[in-house]
C-alpha cells in the first residue's frame, strides 16, 4: 500500500513515518519543504514542495495516487478545500489531523467522546480545526470524499517536555526554573485532569486507522489511557529531575489577562483547553484498532524526554522574558495571599 504524508516530520507524524518505513506492507512518501531530510528514514520517498503552493503541489503530484493521504499541517479551512481539489479521485482515504481542543469545554459530561459538541470561543486555532472538519465532512456527504478525522490531545515526543504554562520559546525555561529551585506556575489549583500521549503510542492508533474501511467518514480521538492531575504532572517532572517541586498555583483567568501584554495566549491554551478537566473515552478507537494501548506512561515518557533535552543543548532554548514574567506573576500571587491573610485576621 502507498501512503503520502503532508508534513511528516513533526512531533506526531515522525513516529508514524518511522514505524511505517520498517513495514514491508507500506510504501511511504513525504511531501514537505525538505527542512528535516536528515531525520527521515532512508526507505522513505520524498517530494520537495510547499503544499500551500497549489500549482507547485499539483505539478509535483502529477500522475500519482495513494491508498492513504495523511495531512498534518492543515490549520485553516482553505487548506482542506485545497486538499480536496488536489486529492479528489487520487486517494482511497484522506486522514486529517484535527484537535481535541475543538471539543466544547467544559463539556456537558466529564467523559469526552467523539460525539461531544465542538465549540471553542476562546481559541482561534480550535475554531479553525472545527471549520476544517466541516469542510471535509460536507465533501464526504456530498461527493463521498473519503475523509477520516483524527483528534489528538496533548501528544509529545522525546524532544520536548509537555507543560501547562510556558513561554513562546518552549518549555525549557520552566525546566531551568525547577533546576534552579525557583517556583513554577501551575494553572488553577493543580487538581484538574489531563491526558498526555507519547507519540509512539499515538502512532499505534493512527496506523490502525490507515486503510481501515471502518474509519471512512468517521472521527476518532487518539489519546492514551492515563489521566493525571496537573500537580501530578509537574511533580513527576520534578521527581525525574531530582528536585523539589515549588508550585505556585495561579487562576487561569488571571494568567490569560496577565499574559496578553507580553504576547502569551493563555486564553486559548488554558481557558480554551488545559484549565478544564478532560477524560477521554477511547472505546470507539479501540473497536477499530484493538492494538491501541498505552505502552509509555508519563513517568517513563517524561524521563525519556528529559534525557534527550538535557543531552541536546539545541533543545535548551532560554526565554528570559517569560522567566521575568513568571517572577512578576508569582510575586503578585504572594502579595494577594498576604492580603487574604490580613483580611481574614481582621487587620
């Protein structure tokens, strides 16, 4: 079978490509700008083109057809409309990466299924993913375009540490604060529930949907089975580093407002996503992909990630602006606590 990955070298897709490259049943092709060729397995065929240049992509794909096309870099409904034009009649299945952040939060039920309503007034990224799904499902209903929708939640790999609150330059500054004995910000009271999924576990679910007739016209959320509180997540990271966790709990609403002047979109990433408890019901996926289980629990996955980041200086991107912002927010939180103590004591 023949698969085309649009993108194919990111956090989610690389684990899938690496596994399929070793599978004799699959012939794997990538279409991207070729920026990470050195990391692509030798058995993988590469098409160097920018999918956003439709004319160039049309020329590069001329005469080709696929069993499955996997789209990882569509972020606007126009991208979905373009892909329908490019792959209409040229693929037996088109898998689009949407997002679990598209689910309405807080949901009517604590347990999120593929039938949970889609709505996110707080995050444009999520609204665009919803619009993408609408375009593709309309094409499926009206012309039989063979779409499969995949909704990941927080998927990570060995190159990055998954966190709730970090700056625009990535998570390293938070890790550095832990190592320096500084307090770190955790949104809310740290008790809301969250799900982390290592990318190799995600790959199992995704590959099981490829060329799967039960997946056409359907949406699937692909997440691990392990659910942790944010306090547990940060404590696990601190334990792996061998340091004491000094947690500073700050309301997500406050973080959203305090972050705006500095270009930190915590309204979207927190209020629209991570500040709300989410527990995923994975029964639909497991019916389609019985092999889907969590093999890399967070305690193991985060140690793998820390080992990699600590041994690769290029992953240690410092963010002094975010660091200074954290200090100011934590100081404000301490002042607020003192005020509460004074009020409660009648001073």
